C-alpha cells in the first residue's frame, strides 16, 4: 500500500508538490476500496445491476494512479475529481434519491481544496462549485428524479442507507485525517527549516544584530568608542599547508578555530571573521562592556595554550602570532547575498599591525591596550617598533595576569 500511495512522487519534487500527489493517490485508493467493498452490500437490493456498477465505478478510480505514474499530475487530479463526480451523478440517476448518494457531493465540494496545488485555482473553484450546484439540483428535484435502475424494496433500502452513510463518514474522516497529517508534516518541515535558518543566521551575525536585520532590514551601522580587537595568525601556515593534504589542512584549521570559537563564547566576545589562517575577535560590541580589554587579553593567553596543546598532541611545529589594540570602531552589516558583521577604523588597522609585527608565541599589545591592562596584567615593554603606515609605535608583550 505504501508504494501505491507514493506513485508519481519523484525524488526531485519539493515536499509541497509531493504532498498533493500522495494525497491524490490516497483518495483514489480509498474511493476504489470503498466502492468495491460496498458492492456486496448492494446484493441486498435484490438486483445484480447495482453490485456490477459498483465494481465498474471502483475500476474507474485506477487511471488516477497510472496518470500520476506518468507524471501527469494535473490530469490525474482532474480525472479523480471529475470522474468521481460523474460517478455520483450516474448513481443518483440509476439508483434515485433513496440511497442518499447525493450526500457525496459534500465530499466533492471539499476535495478540490485538498488536492489541487495553489497554482490551479480555477479548476479547483470550478469543480467545487459544480458539486454544490449538483447537490442543490438533487435536493430541489427530490422525489421527481427518475430511477433508471431496478426498484428496491423499502425494508432492504432501510438496511443499505445507514451502511452507505457510514461509508461516507469514514471517507470524509479519512481524507480529513490525511490532509491534516500532510499539513502537520509540512509545518514540521517548515519549522525545522526556519530553525535551521535561524541557527545559520546566528552563526553569521550576533543575535542582537540578526534581530535588528529581520525587523528593519536596510543598513545597520553602529559606532563604538571603546572596544578591543585581536588578530591571531598561524605562523608559517602557507608553507606548512603546501606540504599537507588538503583534508589535513582544513581539519587542522577547523580544530584550532573551533577551539577559538569556544573560548570566545566562554568569554563573551564576538568572533568577527576568519581570513585564511587569520582569526579576528573583538570585545565590547555589539553590547558595550567596561572590561573589554581584559576579556580579549584572557582570550589571547588562552589561545596560546590551545596552540601549545595542539602542537604537543599532533607533533606539528605550529605557533601563533597575536596582536591587540583598543579604541573606537565602526561596526555594521554589509553584503547582499552573504551577510557579514564587520569592523572598520584605525583601531582595526593597528590591531592587525600589532599581529603582523609581533613575535611568534606571544601576544603583542599597543600602548592603548597596555594602558587598560597595566594594573591587572604583567606586561614586558618591547620598545618602539616600526609599523608600516604608522611609523614608530610603542609595543608590549602580554605575559599573564598580575598576582592578586
């Protein structure tokens, strides 16, 4: 039965489109089974005409499955709805109004809304309206409708009608159940996709920035007077990567940068981006904090520990060069297809220079960052260094936290 229900549902189909195909197959199978199962009941009518018609009606549902198998989904839905509608009309004409078969027009008025995709609005409305019109015609004509088939004794009709109405109820309830089930599955898939997109967005942007972007859109730009920016670069990575297989290169960076991400999360810092083997993180944004320099200093010292542990574990001669600077920055979201939360300003440039002019295995500080950390951290003066584009700048090496 499961394979029959999935006839015509290709792997390339979107779940929203596949739902209509599956539901059409279900209704066709239910119609065939119910119609065929009702044939023995109609033996109570005393005539073989009615059971024979039921068998013919049951077979008439099967082309729906064949059309779906041929990927002619609209034709399959039209055949099912228009064909089953005509079956009810013929039953009314053959059996008269005694069976209350015309009540199936209620089902045919609702089915188009379940089986047609949104792009097929016109046939959906037309078939639903046709069922309503036929129902009103049968009700208005009432006993004046001709009965082309053999007459049925009233005592036998009293047995057949409740069974028929019970079958109508079961058909309606089953269609409603599967329609609700398909809707719930679609909603669950939509919720999962929404949660995944939210997760991906929060991996790209800070939560507060992501919230502002969803609410207002447009350009997001903020100025921060006091932040600390850190750059870390793997020493000799380019030459090392040339000697390693690509999978090992990516695996090594992923291992290190995931550890750095964990540190940033623990310290409440904002990872800005990675550029090749360079890692950038900042403290004091998007939520300002007074201890931004201390938090970033702790991050730098912990990163040295991560690198040392990685080198000891893998046997690779790997080191890192880290630079820090504090000052004002402009932060915002740029991009149209791939968002990024980035920083601009002289503070970013100087932090990058502190890293590129630093010492492997050390955290180098600018004078501005040293002034914020001098009371709580041990620092060693390196003296003036010649910084490209800046001239001579005083620099310090961060050794660790000062004794309490």
